[in-house]
C-alpha cells in the first residue's frame, strides 16, 4: 500500500557516491522500498545526487541523468544534501570525501572497513566535533547487524569476548577443503571461478580484510583503535589439507577467526589467524560464504549473529538501515556518537603474551625415543601434552606426529618449536595452529 503524500513529511536528501555492486544495490533498494521506509521512519529518503565515474553505469540501473555527477567533490559541496553515502572504496579519496562531508555539516554512512581501521580515530573525532553521525553498519559482516548490536543492543554489557568468522571467501575455502578434501590452491581456484574471490586474492586470504573488521569491532567493544601494524594477522596460505583432516579426527574444525577479548586486568588481545574450534561449538558449523559473530557479554552471556557477510543486497541492507536510523529522527538531531575515544585504560597484549592451547604437527623419523625427546623439550617450557596421534609407519620412515598441547604462552611455544626443530629426527619445520575453547 502506498504511503499517502503529505506536505508535512520531512525529506532526507541523500548523496550517493559510487555505483559498484553495493552502490547499485543501495539505489535499487531505496527505490523499491521507498514507501516502506517512509512508512517506518516517517521521513522520505530521497537520493538527490549520485557521483559515478561511468555514466553508462548510472543509465544501466535507471539513475536519471540529471542526478549524476562525475566528481564526488560536487556531491560533497552540495548544500542541499543532509547525508552522504560513501561507497567508492579505497583509503585516499574516500578519506577526503568522508572528512570533508562531515566538516560541511553532512552525516556520513560508509561500508569502508579498511578506511575505518586506518583512520577511524581521526574521522570519528571529526564527526564528534561537527556533531554529525558517521555510521558504518555495512563495514563488518554485511547484512548482519553486529555494529548496532554492540552499540545499542548490548550497551548494558561489558564485552568479554568476540569471536568472528567475518570473511566469506576464507570460510568458503576452508569449507571446501574440509568437505571436498581440496588443497588450498584448488579451493582458492574454485572460489575465484564462482566469483567468491577476487583476481587479487591477498586482501581476503592473507587475513587483511578480517583484520580491518576486527579493528572496528575492537574499537566498539573496548574504546580504542588498534594500529594495523600491531594487530597480529595470519592468513590461509600455509593451511594444508592434512591439518584439517587431523583436526577433524581430534574433534575440531578449522576457521579463520577474529579473536577479540579482554582479561580481568583490562588487557585486550586482538588477533586474526586460522584457529581450531571444537566441533560442538556453533561456529564450527558455519559453512560456505556465511559469516557469524559470537559475542559474550558479562550480563547477557553468549549471543550469536549469523548471515551473509558480503554481496550487494546484504551490504545494501546494512547501508539502508543506517539511513533509516537517521531518517527516523530527522529533522531533529541525535547526539553524535564517537567510537574509540573512551578507552577503559586498556592495553593491547602482544602475541608473546597470548595464552592458548595448540595443535602441533611434526614430520619425524619413526624410531624409539623421538616422542620422548619432543616431550622433554615441551616439559622444559612447562607445556603439557593432552593427546597424540601418530600414523603407523615402518621403522626408519618419516611419519607425521600430531600433538595437542595444554595452555601455554605464545612466547614459550615459539621457543619450544625452535628447539624441537634442532632434533635430528625432525625432518621438516613444525606446523602449529592455535586452539580456541570458548571457556
């Protein structure tokens, strides 16, 4: 049912920068859902100007020619716009676009997690100074409303931990390695063929995309921006099919996990790496291109957020939800809210301080005393062994030796691995993976 036209209905005038996959989906949803959004917010959300480099693109999706401009600076300078939606990507022009828009008195909505991770502190300070919103629901986990959950739904909680599968490309690759027995390179090739991975795959498979999102979540949870150079990031390139097979035998699945948590002293750890997860944990069952974020609050306990983490429509859904939030309170202004300006005296832990359980795989000569030699090195570092797998082999042949280790500081584990590498019976560099038990 169409919403009755009222001369008293306020109009929120929007400038849209970028008509890529997400920008095009935002235009389409604002057009197709126009009446529904007005009914729910009491405000007409109207796109008055679109910045797009290729005018053919605008014509293809039905943007009127009189609304388009080839220069985003024209859009930013337009005094009639109340909101600018930044969907051009990158960290150079996008930074200037967002900062200038805020300085010009416009609210800004972005999906640009890389920009926020790199310049979030400055941009949110600019937003606060100019009393304008900088909203970013689409920057993490696509259509999953994890940002709003942390800022509003869980506001009464001290966040104890966040564990996130927040890159669909990596999750698809690990799913195919597990279910189809593919090696990494073959699973990556399949992901590219299906359009789940870019030709330049480094942003996804080397963990950088996940690290950008982890920085945003950490700022929301603990009030400070982690410098990207200090955020431990390890991707999938070293993951082998055999480790997924052994992990499954031990009762674990393997996921690229963003881990963000604090201890009783307020020290915070933020890290991204392949992680063994108990098969009994709900995150282990998240497959394909889906994302999931498990948040533990001190009041509510565990809450799970699950859905599609990328793609035009899921991301557009998050962008439009930010627009609707502004529209619902328009023209009255809400108090601008900052991110990363009220750190609770937190300190970022170094990786050497991290305490974890570990999976350790060695390639050893099958002869008496090898396991005892390895156990002796581990014991000298106060690292216990909880279980062992060693496939049968003929005496003198090489065979994998898989050990599950008890909790140990990362620094002690690295020192032990360095010493184990010098044992004559160890014939290849040791492989280790961290284990998360969610205790």
